[in-house]
């Protein structure tokens, strides 16, 4: 398997990983703010929108002169060093068909290799492929060069282990211990129910007293 920079010298590992970190951060922020009634579809849509916005904000900041936007619509195509790049959620073994069909409709997504010794490399569609787990967590992020038939020619595994999912903040306020007075302790008095025998004993006691007084 070739590395992207072996086909296109503009696609360096540093640039690929930098954009990959933006995508993972945006996705993690969506997961962190997931609502009770969200499902896989709604979370996926928000993740795509947030990842697109994250890249657009990075372009606007001017921090990365090699990063630009080609198409800011819902199909969202950006550029790394002049090379068109797209993104999808899923496994590279089964790339989304809309990514491959998009290359036919939008030729700007397809690029030849730039090195003369690799002139036999066909047109490639460059894309980020994000694979997520049952809880929406990012399992892997790969930057791949695909042929029109979905064959992976070049691949870079973005190190996502260092891009941990942010934890939700439950309470921001810090609470201090408070001293409370000791609770008073007393024995509860439970009255004993009277029985018929006790009444007879009381009557006998009264009779006995009368006899002793005579």
C-alpha cells in the first residue's frame, strides 16, 4: 500500500493528520453534546455539518495556507495543497457510493499522481473515512486515495488514539464542606397496650389495699 505523499507530494503526513484532528475534534464535540432523542442519523448529520464548519473555520483563520475550500455546500469539498478532498463515515472496504459517483459529477475531485515515476497511477478520489463504534466514538480515521471502482491505492492511518473524546462537565461549581451540628439522640417511648389481665391485677391491688386498711 502506497502512502499519499508517494503519489502526491503535497499530501504530507503532517497536513493529513492536522486536518484529521480537526475532524475528530468536531465529531467528538457532537457526541459530547448529544441529546436524549438523537439517533445515529441525526448525530451523523450533525457530525458532518460540524466537521465541515470546523474545516471552514480553520481556513478562515489563515493558520493553514495550504488548506482551502473548493465547494462549501452540503457536498463539501476542500483542498489540501491544491488537492481536492472529501470525507465520509464508514469503512474503506465499503466506501460510500456517493463519494465515488461524486467524482464522476465533479471532476475537481479526481487527480492524477504528480510523480513521473508513478504515471501509471489512475485518477484518484482523495477522502477521509471515519469509522465509528456503537456509541459514536471514533474507532479509526483513514485518509485514502480511491479509484473510481472503490479500490484503495494509497492510505494513511491518522493516529486517533491521541485524540480522546472530551468528557462532559457535570458541575463547574466547586462545593466546600459545611459543618453541621450533631443530631440529638433520644430513646423513643412506646406505650405498652393494656390487656385484660393487667386490669384484673390492678383491681386485685385495689382490693388488697382496702383489706389492709381495715
